[in-house]
C-alpha cells in the first residue's frame, strides 16, 4: 500500500528538484525578474500547482488510512514508513525553499508547497494516531522539524502596528491563503499526538535556542528548554491572533488552545505558565538580535503583547486562570474572546 523502493527515490527526487529550482530562482539575481518556470502557463494552481509531488505523498497516506483494514499492522507500519522516508529525503530542500527570501516577480510557488507539505504531515499524524503506530525516531524528527517550520513561517509575517507598511515587501512567503488552514490544523494535531507533546516542546526549545537570541530573563523563572518550547508555540498562536494569520484562520484558535492544553497534560497551571511565558518571551535588545520579522528587543507574540501595561497583563493572566478553571465546555471559546480583546480585535489583513 505504500511506496516501492523505486517510487520512494523518484518522488523524493522530484520534490527536491522542484524546491531546489525555487532556491535557484530566488538567488539567481538581486533584481526582480520573471520566472520561465513558475508562471501561470506552466506551474500554477490553474495548471499543476507547485507541491504536486508532495500531494502524491499525502494521497498515498490517505489511501492507507482509507483501506488499512485490508492489511496487517506490519503492512500499515511499513507503508507509513515509506512515506516518512520520502518526506525525510526531501525535507531539507522543501524547508530551504519555504524559508527563502525572494523579491522576484513570479507565480510564487511557496504557498502551495507549504500547503502540500503540511497536508502530508497532517495525514501522517492522523495515520499515526489512528493505528497507534510506534513513535519512531524518524517520525519524531519530521514532526519536530515541521513544528519549527510552522513557527518560522508565522514569525516571518508582519503583524499590525509593528511596521508602517504591510505585505510581502521583505520577500518572505505569504501565509494568507489555504496554507494557513494547513498550518493551524497541524498545530491542532501535533500537540495531541500520544507521547509526543512534551518531547515536541523540548525539541522546539532546543532548535530555537540556537536560532534565536533570547532574553532568557523575560521568562521570569528558572530557564528550561521545555518551557521555552511551550512559550514559542504559545507566542506563535498569539502572533497569529495579532494579525500573523488571516482573520478567517483565527476561528481555529479555540481548537489550537485546547490542543495546547492537552499537550500540557490537561493541567491548568502548566497551561497558564506556557501562555504566560509566550506573552512574556522577548528577544535580546542588542544589535543583531532580530529574528525574521521580529525586531531586536521585541516580543515574538506581537505588538499588542509588547505594549501591554503591567496592570493589563495582570488582568489578562487573572482572566486566563479564571477561564481555565470553568470546565464548562465553553472555556476555549471564552479564551478566544479574551485573546482577541488583547490582540487588537478583528484583523483586516496579513503580510
């Protein structure tokens, strides 16, 4: 039901070649120019969208999910492993393309590649949960790297009031499109995988501890790499609600918060600590400490948290704790309302 050895190599090579081409185009000239490949007559949503060979991986996993009762557990595990092998084989090329900064004028292939990647990973997680597959090192690696990519993409997005202008003037990939739904679904799914929640916090913290120049004192407690991972995921949700994601994607905030709560073991205090740390986390103020579209000395959570007064912060944390204790089935919707009130209300646009 999975990929044969030959198919694995072929699909890996096709995905890598497409993304390597994106990189070649993005660095080939400092001057804006058109692409001979990535335009509406060759590779576009109207013809064959970029990322089509990643969708092949998604479709194979979906076929496994649809017909797994026909096969033994060993056959399902081997089939899923073949899909993981393809994703591992091309992920470095995919990530490099999605993280690239490109000012060229073309039919940008990165949004549909991002959508295809996260759709594939989401289907993989669903298969892992449905058939109780073992947590292999390869599975944990690809999931951990994907959550780091998700954070990277949202941190690459301008949010309201941080800059005098908005839009993709910096050349980073836009998240305003269907790729946003794949991103938020990924956050919802990845935090609820049995046995993966805390390791993902730790892995995320380890990855970004090296990439980001953080003011560790901003966490207000003894530094812990797992706490940093939880804080970064919380800050990503906050940034999304502050304009880092399209307004229609914010409807998924309750589900993301519920998943974060489950990843914290369903413990109110741990959940509140993760959210508090996400709102407090700050980059170092010294020159060269900026990270993507987050300026040095600023909070990854966004402008509204960066400018929150001490009294407003105390009130926010108090209401957060009160809502978590309700357990009335409506707490996630109430948290969304609280979050929107502290993130500037309804958003008009994203970068």
